[in-house]
């Protein structure tokens, strides 16, 4: 099947208007594209820097029509766009990645079933739709385990750890506030890593150096590349990522989050059908940023080199940094201090005016020398 090519000058439509949309818009502008962002509400991170902002709900047909009139090709920066809206857009203009990869990753049960069916390793899991089936699912996968809402979960939202069969399943079920859940075996991982990767319409792939991730309170704190993990583990992680890209016939940037167990087994935790927080270092540390790569992939252009030119650590700046600072103003000179001996720091702020606890406000990437 031949895919259309969208050259600089075309307009890229982005469903979602957070920081990923902002950094995608900035990369698109550098390459001579315009961007149209559909996102409810004014003043969001992406709407501040895009060419056209459609202030409409994700399921507003008139807003989606306007979006499709302005944009030549569409993508998502946020996977939890209603399936009907994705279909609405895909019926009018090319949507990359397509409806199937996005809707598969919207639901943990669907995503895990797809991974298993296609031969990719995941933690043991079982499904639940009531306090009783939650108890049965936990018994089946073993303790400790973690219950996660099947739909619309991210950054540890809608997750509850279950330590033993004596747990109060009625309270845990009520706390999930969702009709369906996935119960996963708790993985005593030695490391968490992610592979940010891309595939073009022609089947070309580009795999970034896998990063090692550290989460705090289920939210990504740092990503470090090179990860320091054994080369055969990194090769296997790349192989899994490439296999997933090909099996999905994927077009765009994809992030594959993995656990590494103490015996060196890799298990896929989750997929993100878009650019990812663990790929932010690529802006400053790689030949092609994940955002430029997304533009290239969805527009049918050749992919850029993913090569890492400097070792890097990306650290998220959460609202906590503001709230804990005198006068709620972070010490920017200290954050921007380069540290000498070839180290350099790069600040990225997302234009959010309201720092809240655990809200992603920006990130800092520190580059060191090879
Ligand atoms: P998630 O939203 O599923 O990516 O979960 C956020 C973070 O919670 C992960 O990156 C892990 O640090 C932790 N976590 C989630 N699931 C598990 C699990 N099955 N075993 C151990 N830790 C987990």
C-alpha cells in the first residue's frame, strides 16, 4: 500500500494539547510544518505554540470536523482520545499511528492480550470486574500483586497494590473507581527501561538507545542513557521493540516500557503509541529528537538517525519543585548551572502556570562527556 507524503508547508493535526504536543509543535515548526491542536480549554502547553488551536472536547464532532479541515495529516500526543473520535478523524485524513495501535494501548487488558497473542513477554495477569473477581484474580496471579484500572490509567493513577489474601477487596475495588481492572503480578524488578522507537510507512525503523528509568510515586523521575545495563539485555529490548513496531505495522514513534527481573528476563509493562517522557533526552542528546522523528514518520519522510551523541540524564520537574521553593520560585540559576568539565544542562518548561503536586511542569536534561 502506498502512503501519502506530507512535505514541509503541510499542517499536522495533533489530538491532545499537553507538553508532548508542545514539543511536537516546536519540532514541526523547525521543519517548516504548521500544527493544529485540538484540546479543550485555553492556554495549554501546546496551544501556546501551535498555529491553530481548536478549543473543543475530544468527542465534539464539529471540533473534529474543523480539525480535519485544517490538518493534512493527524497524530496523537495523548492516547486516551475516544475511539469514535479517532475513527472520525481517520475516515477523513490519514491518522498515524492508526486507530488500532492507539485503541489497543488505551486499555490494559486489550494491550496485554495483544502482547501475549503476538509472543511478547508480559507479567502474569488476570481480569476483574467486581470485588469477588478481584479476589479471584489476585489469588490466580499470586501475592503481592497490583490492581490497575483497565481503561485510562497513567502515571500510577488507578493502581492499588495487594499484599495478601487478607486484603479488603471491597475497599480496594471501590478505590479503583472503574468497571474493569487488570490484576498484575508484582514484579520485583532490578531495573525499569524503555525503548523509544519509530517506524515509517515504508517499514524503516529507528530504535533509540534504551534508557533506564527511575519512578517515584509511580511517576517517572529520571531517565539515564546509556543505561549501564548489559549489552545482551539492551539487544533483547531493541528486538522486542522492533517486533512490536512490525507486528502493529506501526507508523510513528512508540515507547515500550519494560521491567528487567533479577535473572535478566524482560517483561513488557506498557506501550505508549506516541512520543514519551522517557524520550525527552533525545532533544538534547540525540542526532534526531523523538519529536522530529514523529514528524518524519507520520509525514512519510525518511527517519532521522537516533544515535546518541552525549550521555544524558533527564529529570522531570514536578510542581513539587515550585511548591517547596521560597516564594514558590525554583532556583533557576542553580538548575541551569552547567557544572563544569564538559557537563551541560538544558531546561525545558511546558508553559504551565499552575504548579500542583506531582504535576509535570518541565524537565532538565544534563549531558556529560563520553
Ligand atoms: P504503570 O502506570 O503501569 O506504568 O505503572 C507506573 C509504575 O508503577 C511502573 O513504572 C513501576 O515503577 C510501578 N509498577 C507498575 N506495575 C508494576 C508491577 N506489576 N510490578 C512492580 N512495579 C510496578
